[in-house]
C-alpha cells in the first residue's frame, strides 16, 4: 500500500500541475502539484522504512519512469519533463540518504529529510525547468519567489505529515502496550 501511495502521489502531482493554474500568494508562485510533491517525500520514507534502502531505489526509478510518461502525455514540454526528472532524482536520492543516516526518531527523519528533498526539488525544478535557462515560463526576477513559495508549501506539508505520522505512531504504541 505504501508503494501505491508513493506512486499515486507522484502521478497526482503531475496531473494537478498540468491541469490547474499555479497559486499566487503575493509575489510567490506555487504550482498546484507542489501540495502533492511534499507528500511524495513522506511516502518515500515510509516505503524505505518497510522495504529498505536498496529496494527503495527500485521504486524511485519506477516512479521516475511513471512521472516522465505521465508528464509527457499531459503535454509538458521535453524541457519540463527533463527538469522534473533531474530534480526528482536528486531530491529523492538526497531524501533517501539523509533518512538513512539520521539517528533520530522516525518522525524527525521524515521531517528533516523531506525538507532537504523539497528544497533541492524546488531549486532545481524552478531553475532548470521554469526559468529562462529552461522553458522560460518565468523571468529571472520571479525565480526566487517561485523557489521560496514551493519550499514553504513543501515544508508545511512535511510538518503536517510528520505530525500525522507522530500521532499514528503514538496510537499504534498505545494499542501495543494496552495503555
């Protein structure tokens, strides 16, 4: 089920980004799919927790292929598909490696690894995909606001996910201990 949620969150992020106009909060520009991209890091951590690091890389590769096919089939330009793939591989790898190496409770590993993954995903995708360096959807002046907007949304999603996970783990522990 974890793998299914991981893969679905990636597909949903692509579909929502392609179908809906970005949110604009003042100077911040946030593609609608960003709400789901933040969740992918949480689901990826849950997959890794169950299947281990080596198998998780197989699921990341599968997700990358699925994301590319869905993105391209929705009409994204080759530059957007490439930027998405590059940012995805780097962000998911960073999330995986940080999650593996942190010696903290699971909730904190999910939160911290997701923040780094979200930051890398945002910076790389906006610069490579959206800026004049890429598809040219936004001017250089808008790049910082686009990055900050995505980072803030992904961080909030990570925080909410970590809090929900913490609550779920506490309920599970109560059931196991009978307290």
